[in-house]
C-alpha cells in the first residue's frame, strides 16, 4: 500500500515537473519569436529609411536624371510609393516598370511626400 502511494506521488511530481519544463520551453519559444519579429521590423525600417534617403536626394535634385537611376531608386522603395503618373517622350507612365521604356532618356520627376509615402509625377 505504501509503495502504491509513493508510486502515485512520484508520478504526480514527475508530471508537474514535465509540465513546468514544457511551459518554460513554450514561453522561451514565444519570446524568441516576438524578438525575431521585432528585430525583423527594425531591420526593415532601417533599410527603408536608407532607400528613402535616395528618394529624398531625387527630390532635392532639380536637373534631369537618367531614367534608369530613377527606376532603381523607386524600385528599391516601391513599398512607400503611393502613386506614380505622368509621361515623357511620348510614353505614358503608370507604374515603375514603365520607366524601363525610358532608359535611354533623361527625365525629371516631381516627388511629393505625404505621411511617409510619395506621389511621383514623371516629366520630360
């Protein structure tokens, strides 16, 4: 009888210890995932601010630029572009990919920043 009581008590203690270990592992994994997500967001924000500096430089530049340079800067920062419109050299621009048709030309663009997103108007 005493052996049965000890056995049941021992099994109960083992189950509590196992539950505690599983709980600690679960908490560690959850905290690690949250840390990974926050670090990913921080890296993404840092990268986008780097690319935004390229667009900010285009805003300050008043001369014509090669269309390929504008294309690369806009492509890298496509997530923060609200709209792109305009036209140059007889080609209507409705998306960033349309700039590929203008690679042999130099173009000018007006960039307006509103709430961390950009409106872009392409001009000849």
